[in-house]
């Protein structure tokens, strides 16, 4: 009966079935940062996916992969006292890409070429005892929206979901379907579709669907106007919001979660292990982590950032936005035309420090794949390099507030 109803009716039923004043706000929602929290999230995900038949049996009793071992992925959990009752992950776009790129690369690259900053939602699971309605999932999605837009500077959320979940995402958040339905190997060949959400449309869409409805089902009010008790966001120490990751892994966590308790690193390809080594090597000692300690770093790790930058040439000044940075240079997104091999000075602020460094424009990106249009700029000489390296090494000193802290965006800014 449900399937034969028009989608607009199904979605309206879902909107009116969620009482945002009941269970929402009762639980602590935060970034998983300890072994117990991460392991609990992976175990809950495994149990949920096993019941659905979308993950193979594994003696570890956990579902995790290479993406969870990289600093681009943030695992979010909901807790009832000490029990983890739900989890979801947000993956920041990078040179690694997304799990969905294997089958939906064209769709993702379309948004990348349009200048969107993508993040992928993945690994959603809710404990069976807390699935009375969509209230927990709605709270998780509110947290994801706030975290992705304010901490990752995300302007486009995407996901690969089972087709039956589309009404939830579309009806509450205006996700759109892209491409065709596939059998998704990442979920044991279950049916899957690709969806996306332009975050700038969220406030307007939720306001429209919430007009003239009671407070207890007012989605717009819940997301954009009300604090949610129990939301706990990371506090970044020594870095401003132009650094867009919240890494939590330590050598011990990498070893326990991905070597001792699972075979993630054992089964990883040489390229994947080198990539993980590159991501963590400047910050933590990997000599005691099997499979990584013997893998050569792939390249200098590029840190996703956001903020203005100015290129000073002899005859003009060009303004742009930083996209990522490494010890050797940074990428500047700009619509201006710049000659390759041009020498300049680049001025930018990063992690509470100001830099003015000599540089050379080395390569141009036309706005495809995982970058917006712009230029790769290589730092030249030694001026400022030592200070920049020290700043980069300090980035992974992340702390978390001990008390829940709400962060509600203004509707017009969302």
C-alpha cells in the first residue's frame, strides 16, 4: 500500500510523523573520539547492516574501512547514557574521493566542476530499540547539517542510499536523485541510488514545508531556530575555522581498530596504505603501526582549508579562495587568468597565523574532478616555510568541549 502512494503523499506522512519535541534533544550527539566510541559505532553499524543483509559476515563484529582510517572522515554518534544508539559518518571531499565515486563519479564530478564543496554522508545506523520513528535520524541529520556546513564548509551533501530511504531524505531535506539505480558493491550489492542536497536551499525548503504546522512537527524551527540539548561540537585548539578536519586517531587507535581487531590495513592495497601514511605521518609516530610503518608516504598531505588569499604580481593583484594547503604550496580558486610559471607573493591567513611567502604559479585546474577552477601555487625559497610547517604539525591537537554546545545557523545564512 505504501509503495503505491505518490511520493509527495509519502513524504508528507513522514514529515507529520516526526514529533520534534519528543525524543529529539534527549540524547548526547557528538564526534566519536575514543576507542570505545569508535568501536561502538563500528559494531552498531555492523549489526544493523547484517540484519539488512548488506554486509558480509566478519569475525570482528565491526564494519569499518579505509575511509574511517583517514582524517577526512568524521564519525558521529548518539548516546543514551553510555550506550551508543546511533551513528553516521561524514566524509570530506579530497584527493581520495568518496566510496560513491566508484559508481557515481560522473555525478560527483558534475558538482565538483560547479564549484561545490562536497561531503558524503555514509554509514547511518540506529539501534533497533530506538527506531520508534525517525526522530533519532532527524537529530543526527541536524547535527550533520550544522557540522558539515560550519566545520567542513560544505555546500553540497551527497549520499548513496537504498531507494526505500529516498522519501526520508527528500521529504525532510530536499535531497535530489541523480543517475540510475545500481547494485552497490560497497553494500553487498544491495540496490542503491545517488542523492545530493544543495545546503543553501535547506532554510527555504524547510520553511516552506513547515508553514502553518504545529510546533511539534515544525522541521524548520527545529533545525534553524531551536537549540538541541545534547549537541556537542568539537573545539579546535590552535586553529581557526579555515581548517576543515577534526582528526581523532592516534597510533594506538589505528593499530587497535584497523590491525588488531579488523583486517583493514592487512587487506589494503599498497597505494591505500601509502595514502594513510601520508595523512598521519607529519603528526604522529607510525613506527609501531603494522602495515603503515613500512609503507612509503605517497606525497605531501594536502589539508583542506577555506579562506581568502591574495596573489601579488608585479603589475596586478589577484584575489581568490584557498582550497587546500601542504608544506610545498596551496591551491587558489579564482576565475582570473594567470600565466603559468609567473612569480608572485601570496598572502593568506591560516590557523591564527598570517603568511606572506614568495611563490610560483605551477599548474592550472580547469574545474573538473575534485577541484574548482584555479591554480596550484608552489612556495619558493625558505621564507615562511619553517613557520608554516610548525603550524601544520600543530593542527591535529584537537580538543573537545566537556559540555554540550549548540551551534544554530541563522536561517538566511544557511
